[in-house]
C-alpha cells in the first residue's frame, strides 16, 4: 500500500498544471517534496486539515497579524501549512540576481540625486524621475551618511510556467515583510519539528544579524543606538514592526518619541535625551520631517533632515529611495544595467512599456487586449478608476474609452506590461493538496562590510487568480514559508561574537513606552477592582453559596462604588440616579458589558489599545491574554454573571502574575508596577471610606476583607471575630499585607527612589517629595482614629502624585526638554 504522503504526491501531480513547482522539481529528480509530504504524515496526525489548524494556532500564539487599509482591527496573518521549497542551486541564481539588482538601484539613486548623467545623456527620461511622488528635489547633492542610500531592499518575483524567475516589483523605500518571513519560519518550526532539519533548510538568523551589523557599521559610535521608526499601531504592518524591533534589539519609536537638537537626533527617555545614531524607517519620506517635506505631517520628526545633512544620523533607506520603485523604471533597467554595471540583468523584468514615449504608447494602445495596464508611479491616474492595474482584455467599452482618454491627457502616468501567468505551488485545502498561484518576496541587506546578503527564503503569497495581481495580500490570500533546501546538512554556525562586554544596563526606555506601561498597570488594576466589586455584589445575593445575604446597607455601598467609579451607569446626574434605582444584577451587567469608563468591557478595550502600542515590550503570553476575546455576554442570571466575572478575574490575575514573575526588574517594570500600586492604593482608599467608617457593620468589614483578599490573614491573626480597628489596620496600615494601603505606598516610594533623576544635585524631584509626604501621612495614622477625612487626604495626594509622575517622565505635547539639566548621551 502506498503511504499517505505518496498518495498526496500522486494525487497532486495528476491535478497540477505543467508549470507547478512540485512537478518541475520532481522532473529534475529533486526529492525534497517527497520528504516533506512523508514528514507531514507524522506531524498532523496524518491529516493536512489538522496540520493547517496547528499552524494557525501557532500564528495566533506568536501574535502575527496585519491590517487591511481602512480597517480598525487586525487580522491574524494567514499562513499556509505547506512551505515553498527551492533547491539551493536554483536559489544561488536568485541570490546573485537580487544582489546585482540592489546594487544597480543604488547606482541609479546615486546618479539621480548626484550628477544626473543618466537624465542628461537620455538614458533615463526626466519625466520618469520627476513624475514620481517619491522624488524630492531637495535631496539632490545631499550625500547619505555612511555613503549609501539603500541598506535593505526587497523584490517581488514571479516564476513562470517555464521555471524562469522574473521581477514583478522593486521595494526600495520602506521594504516590508522581513518580519513576516521570520514569523512564518518560527510558526512552521514549532509545527514541523525535526522535519526542517531533515530537509537541510537554511536558517534566517544570519541574515538579520548581518543587517543589524550593517547598520551599526555606518554609525560613528562603536555601540550605536538604532531605532525602528514606525507610523504607529494603526499601520498595516505594525505587528511585524514590533516583532522585528524586539528580535533585533532595536528601539521601536514613533515621531513624537524623537527630537532634534544641535543637528543631532535624540529619543526622549525617562532619563533624558539619548542619542540615536541610525533609524530604520517604516514611514514614507513625505511624513518623516514636516520641515523638509510635507508640512502637514503630524507623525514625523521636525528637523530630522538637519541631523542627516550634518552626517549624524543614518536613515535606512535614504529619503528619495522610492523613486526607483516606479513601475515605469522597469522598462529602462535592462539598458541601465548594461550601462552602469556592464552586465545583463540576471533576473529579468516582466516586459514593460512606459507610455511616456510615443512608440511605446502606440504599442500599448495597439495591443491593449493582451497587456496589463498599470499606473507608472503608484498614484491613481484618471483612466484607472480604482488606481489598480487592470487586464486590458477585461475592460468594457466605457472603461476602455476612459483609459484611452487618460492616456491622451497624461501618457506618462501609465505603463503596459505583459500578462504574467504565475507558476503554482501546493497548499492544503481540507485533507488534500491543491495548486495555488504564488509570488515570492525576497529580501537583501548590507552586512557589516557593506556587501549585499540575501535572506535564504522570504515569503510566498498565494492567491486565487493566475495573474500578477495575486501579489496583493488581502481577502482570500495566504502566505507561505519559503525554505531553501540543500543536499548537505546545514552547519550549526554560531552567531555569537567572540568577545562581548558584560552589561546589566537594561537599555533605553522611551517616555512613551513608560507612559504606556504605567497606564497599562493602572487599567489592569482598575479592571480587577471592578470585577471584585461585581463578584462581591452578586455573591451576597445568591443563597446557593452557603452564606447569608448581605444586609441592604452593605449592598448599597457596593453598588454605590460601582456607580461612582464609572463602572456602572452614565456620567450625568440623571443616569446616576437611574443606576441607583436599578437592581444588583442590572448593575453587574452594566459593570461587565456597559459603556461606562470603568466597565470591564471599556477597560479591556483601553488595555488592548495600550498593549498594541507597546507590543515590542510585552511577552507573547501577555499579549495572548490581552488579545483574547472576553467570555461572550449572554442572557444570564446572577449565577451566570458571577461565573463570567470569576473567569475574567482569573485572566486579570494571570496578567498580574506574569508581570510579577516574568518581567525583568527594569525601569519598564517599575513604571508598570508603579501604575498598579498607585491605582490599588487609590482603590483601597475608596473602599476604606465606604466600608470602614465609624458606623461600619460586620457585613461591611467582611466585604472589605473579601475585596482585598485578606480574609485568611485576618482569621489567622484574630480569633475573636471581626472588629473595626483590626480590619482598618490590616487593610490600611499593615506594611506586610500586599493588599494594604501602607504596602502600596512603600512600594511606590521604592520605585520612585530607584528611577533616574535629571540632575545629580542629590535633591528629590517632585514625585519623590510627594511620595515621601504620603508615606509620612500614612505612617502617622492609628487604626482607632483612622477617619474618612484622613483617608481622603491620602487619596487626593495619590492623584497629585500620578499627575507629577506624568509631568516628569512622560511626553507632554511636543516639548524637547522637561527640566534644566537633562542629560544628553
């Protein structure tokens, strides 16, 4: 009997077309596909469907996501379980072609923004250069720091049915996708196990190590600070950017995190301004510096180009690099390759005709039915309704007339390209293999010596249509890992440098990251407090728990806290009065699912938004808990609401445990814990005022102990039952109770004492002074006389302390310096 893997192979070979990669490789005698499919029989319980499910779970575990234009929510990255396998001999040809092409584009950029001999000699039309929205006249004559404009490059390749690889598009401005290639490999490795080793798959890590070394080599310092400049968490590939920053050890910064002073770029940190030597930008040139490019940009860094002009900051890739991305440029690259390098292109383009030339325009108009008509510069020319490439054969009468009219008005805005029929590769569909057309994105980067190195793989994009438009990642598209396989085992090459100075400095903490971590802690603590209130209110009304129901006065205090905290009820007086007339179940439902600012639903939304913007500093476990959907709301009775509140409380507790046990004791952890401690201290103050007044009853004191998880501690100390003073002491003044007010104040003061100062004069800053004042105020209190006024005084000072921390450590609008004496390093 043939094995299941052999059955998949035979069935697929019979159905796939002659241009399929598996059939082509089999024809050359390659055995890697057979090894892969036989290995699949041992990985997914022999089921391709289960294998696809497992790879999907790994993608979710890693947090790999993307966002389509115009969408607010991220989507899980679609990864096929079946990788694209390319033999090492075939790959060496691709590798050489990519290196040649990257160097050719570097030479073109050097001329366009330098001597401009190519335009002057007629080898490159001026309209093709100046027509690009990525051409910036102000960059002419500006030498790039480090001497190179391109540091990383990507190309989209298509494999034709004849097995020939051709270039569909160049990406020289902000090449995206290297992080997705890495995450594809990580997800696949978790599922494939030793199968990749048996296939002799080349590793990706050396490429990323070389890229980082290449950026560091062109900086002026031996230990440079390198940052990845992101447009922000709403960018389509923000998740990839966060993963790359974490993997490469780069600072993930937004424009507001950076400032230019004396022609030097700095990042605003909790320690002051820290020098940035290189930026890997994932932001369009138009937005990076509103003083040099588009003055309407609100996400750039004013004065950034001054730092570049002074040679103090390297930008990868240089401003204006996108001029070589235009589709029309492809028509001239073969001749430019011969002129500038003396060689033919190793990887040919798809045939392209730029309509800015009369003969080429006439050819496109005469053969429109056989061509793909596309924008020359990536803009939306009038003749293409949605700005996307269209097959001439699919144009109806009005659309064809509109295109011809557009060609007559501005022919330079259009190109004609041959229609590419893509080769296919296997993909899992249920428990069978199906053939899907694909394109391949390959990446190249400069290493420490300035030479080009190519990532051994990249990622493939699979689509349903067999033309070049399948290159777009959108509805119905999938990605796939790309593995370069060889005959010999891959050597286990150590990437560890021989001599590295040991250091315990945790690195730079930007002010924005500190702000996010601080408020992440506060919102998590606030959500936990709301859930404890909901649980206490519901638990006291259910006879099945075995205890007597709480007295109405205690229940009123619980519901009053739910309303006053913003968890239940609206913000106006009428809404508040209506909430006070509601029953406990209604208030509990509002506190869990309502729109109040402190409802669990709202707090989870705030937590998710903050965590999404700080993803590079959170572990995969933390992000997975935050990103998980909460238990669905149903038409529940009180018992069901109680169960859902308990499940959510367990999630909040898990997040607190991860922060306590897994976060390094860095400044980032201190700000996160500081937020938790300030929020918990303020919550304890509110609860003390509600349940520990002079008229407190037994149910009030029991509820206060329950809310602060201190019942066992109290019973272990006091055998005589509940009493007001001992409960006050345990919840307010006991420095050994981790839920007590005094404990929070002590931790707050310790965190602030450990955080950096702006000056070395030995004087306490405002946050330290306020923390000392609060500590003294709490220390002077006695349980017997601890009244609501004293507790209110502490609570007000806690809010004042929070404001002072924000003024000192976090970004305030666009200020450069927050205090005299801020260190520059």
